């Protein structure tokens, strides 16, 4: 599946020949014919179907919110109920309506959709001093828990909750400020990168423990997640090259995390560090961590020992979320459709797709997988998908590092994010903030931020002529 990008990079690095390399039908590029045509562009019929048969043809502001096109009628009711639970606001216990309460005691938001608005992506605060909503801060101290996961900060736990119910103190308020750093691209175009600095105001339980580590992360888009869960584990392991045996400078690694439902270690797929194995666990974790709603999978309220008011607060039931609701939101999160590509025949987009391959982008942003059988959801089973991710961890260099390990992920590693749907982000989420903490204001800045294993690829992009760079951006805008 993996394009041989030793050759690709050698080709791309001599800027003048990028296009010649990419467009030569019998050129030196050894690109697997199942991923892409001999010239590096995907010419397979159906290449606009990024999510296989789940794909929806819609490019509106609601493009991320449709059920998989092929979802059975039997599951559509559950999807709708899950949709409702995803959007509803939780309230403080006790409330008059049973089953709708249990918010907090501390929380980041009162609904899933507050962060994943229109099933889209969260944004960092627009103004200094504004509250964090779609951006949350994970916390830990050195060491690991009994399953190899991060060890929560003793007074604040694994995540900072900047909101709370009446009578319970908020944990604190995260703040971010940015400084600008200019980078000049070939031909003179200047890109300014925003370098973030994070601080905390009003920490209610004293300073964090010595050595405390933070990881700010924005809410990703919700599309195609079940398809990513249905990629056979063996295919992800086959993409991994932990010791860089093929010498291309890229050494994707699988994260191994704890599967709470199965009670065993499993491949991590979700979250910015592939720190969660299944959508169900991510959903249950979000209910508790982000909203304060307990479930059978995560039954204890999120109140570290020192937080007395939090521990004394009323709960909305034990657990607060029924298994039926957990299952519905899980099904919903697994079956949101991926929107179709647009303008696949546009010549500039096709040139950009070839350049994306020759620059080595596709080595991590893997263009194609076939999903396996997913028990209970036929719609996402055996689908040919084009997610543009390998779901693997890559060292992205010191500038992007959060310095906070997460299971096997080191402080410099991040999971390759999927690029499907990215061209519709602005329409859906009304912003174009990218990367794990939303520091990049657009796709161009996101590319220039790449370092570590992606340094060669990023440098080749920066050294490419403006027309080639524009073609890559055009290609990405069709996804
Ligand atoms: Ca609660
Ligand atoms: Ca906390
Ligand atoms: Ca390699």
C-alpha cells in the first residue's frame, strides 16, 4: 500500500523536476497501482467516494451530519436517537425529568455538539482571555497508570474542566497567547506561523504538581469514524515501520492502549495520539471527561480526592447514562457519512494529487484502505475508503511537541489525522483552524508546521514552485 517515497522524495527534492517526475507515466515512481495510477493520481472509478458506499453527496454547511448513505433502515432510528443525544444539553441533578441530568460536577461543555458543532471541528479561542470550549487540555504527571496510560495530575485529574455546577469550584481557566514566526517559501511567499503559549488562571486547588504535563487538543470532525475503526488491525500493523527498515525517514508506530470493554490491550486509533481503541470508549470517555456524565463503562464521577465539593455533589443516577443511550451515541458516531470529493477531474487538483505523492505526503496520509467486517454494522463493512491517514504515530519534531506521553506515544508523536472532508471544514465549522491545538489558521500553515519524520516532505513542499504548492492546496480543497 505504501508508495515508495525514497524515490519520490529524491525526485521531489530537485524542485525543477517535480512535475516531470509526477506526470511521467512510466516514471521512476513505484506507486502501488491499487493506491494510485502510475502517475501518482488516483484514477480508479469511484475515487470521489472517499467513504466508499457510506459517502454522501452534499457539500453544504451540514455536509458532516448525514448518516452513511447505505445505513440500513433498522439502524436509522438508532442514529436519529444518537443524534438527539449528541446535541442535547445536560442539566444539573436533580432535575424534574429523569435521565436528563447529572451534568458535571465539573465539565468542559454541556453537550457533545458544543465542541463538535454540526459534527465538525472545535476551534481555539478567537480572543485572548476567551474561555476554551472546542479546545481541551489533557493533564498528567510522569509515570503511568496500571494499564500503561497517562497518570492524572493528583489535584486536577486527566483533564482540566473550566466549568462547574453551582457550589462546586471550576478547576481553572486555560489561556493561550500566540507569537508570530515568519517562514519564507520558494519564490518569496511569506507564511506566518502562530506559536502558542499556554497558561492557567485561577487554579482552584493550588499549583499543579511538579513535572505536570499538558496537552491541548481541539475536537476533531466526526465523519467516517466507524470506517476507521473497521480497518483491520493487520493492515495498520503492516503500514508501521518502527525502526524505519525501508530507510525513508518515516517510522510510523502503532499505539497500544487499554480497551476497557474488552479488558485487554488494543491498537489505538482515536484521539490526536491514537490514545483510544474504540468509538464506544471514546464516547463514554467524552461523556464523563467533557460533560460529567457517568456510564457503565466509566462509572465513577470525575472528582480527584482533594476536590471535596465535587465529591459531595449530587449525581444524576448510577450510572447517569443508560446503556441504550451510550449505544445510540456510539452508533451515531460510527456512521456519520464522509462527504464525496468534489472536482476530481480538475487538472490543477490532479497535478496537486501527484505532487502530494511525490512530496511524500501520502506516506503518512495513506490514500486507501479496505475495511473488514464490522460486527453489527454492515454499512461500514468491506468498504474501499480514502481517508488519507495511516492512523499511526509519527514524531513530528520539537515545534509541534506537547511533551506529554500518552500510552506508547511520546511527547513528540502525533497520529496522522485523516484529510477526508477537510475541504468542507470552512463551510461546516466556519473556521479553518488545523493541527492538534488549532494553531494553524489554514492548510498552508498546517503543512509548514510539519517537522520530524515529515521534515523532508515539508522542506520539499517549501522548496517547490508556487504553482506546485497551489496545486497541492487545490487538491486538498477537493477532499
Ligand atoms: Ca455527573
Ligand atoms: Ca479535572
Ligand atoms: Ca520507513
